[in-house]
């Protein structure tokens, strides 16, 4: 038995490359966090447009608090050990009736992180289900080689390059619906996707992408990470601070600096770029 997860859950993650759902926050806690997030959106709309949705935990306190939540980090410790870095975060928000989708892909293909031993935590702040476009996984695909991806830059594909893997056997698809407050965990190597939001509510997902053991290296550029738990004897990343308040100028500047580096990493070798 781990700190948060059962032995069966840990073995399921190792076998399938993902684990879902895991109860971390109550629905009431998720509603409070959503309210705080949407209040920040209303006050600083520029902080939630395009690439600013990346690494918003550097400048929005409620998101940083999610990253460091002890129950969530306990679950991560059960999967990767006691020394934990947070490499970054992404807000995946699909508006009501939004045609945006995420094509089949593997995170590890473009992230530049080696080895591929981190874990992404995907926190639902609104219902994430078949109607609203929850994530779908191909179980066991994390045990295979990294697949070739085609850059489509599709208008409704919300991935940076619109990258996609072709020839997926979709009969193996497993959906991962979440209630507000529930979390799914997935490997950077597992093949996954999500469909458009056909519901009348926003689908708000907050991805910590990824929690890393400190021996992981960024092979394409030097960048920042937060030390979430334990120690970091390797020093492969610049140490990023936690925000003491929302939208503090130096924290916004750090977010922008990190996102500029992320752009160089994620678009490495691409023919063009988008603002996310």
C-alpha cells in the first residue's frame, strides 16, 4: 500500500500507462478552485490566452496550490518516488460546444525530457466525460517505441503542432471520464487523445505536465522546475519559486521566460509555429 494509492492502482498504472479516476479533491473543493480560476480569468483575461495558459501556476496562486496539494503529491510519490519536481503545467480549457480536439499523440515525442519516467496529473475542475471530450488512452502503448507523428497544424487541433499518430487501433480505446475533483495520471509515453466538447459547460482540465524524479534531464534547453517534495541532488533545472499572490510582475516575467523556452523545445524542427 502506498501513501495514497493501493498496490492494485500502482500495478494498473505500470501495466496500462495510466490510472483513472483517482479521488483527490472533493467536488466542493473543485468548485471553489474553479471559482477562483474563473475570477482570475475575468480580472486578467490576458493571462489565459494562447501560450499564457502554459505554466499559469507561476502567476495564479490557486493553480500553484493544486500542484503542491499533499494528497495529489502523495499519489505521485507512489508512482515515481519521494523526490519530485514539477516541470510545468497546462490549462486545457474547451469552451461549451467547442470543436477543438486533441489528436492521438505521445507527450514524450516533443518534450525533450529524458528518460521518460515522469507522470502527468490531469485535474478535472468541471465534468470531463464522453460528451465534454474526456481523454482517451491506448492501454499498454507506453511499453512500445515512440511512434512517428505528423504535424498537421489543424485549425481545430489544440496541440502545439497539431501532431498526430496515424493508424491507431481505436478498438483498444479506453475513455477516462472524471468528476470535478478527480484526477487521472498518465505516462509521457502512453498514446492518448480527446474529442470536442459537445456539452453546454466548459471542460476545464489542469494538467501538471509533468511531475518528474530529479534525475530527468531537459535535453533541448536549460529551463526551470519547482521542487515539490524531497531533494534534488542533480540540479538539472533552475529552481522556480512559488507565487505569493496572483499576477506579481516578476512571476509573470518568469512564466513568459519559461514559455519562450518551451516554444523553442516544442517547435524544435517544425516548419511553423502557433501562439500556444
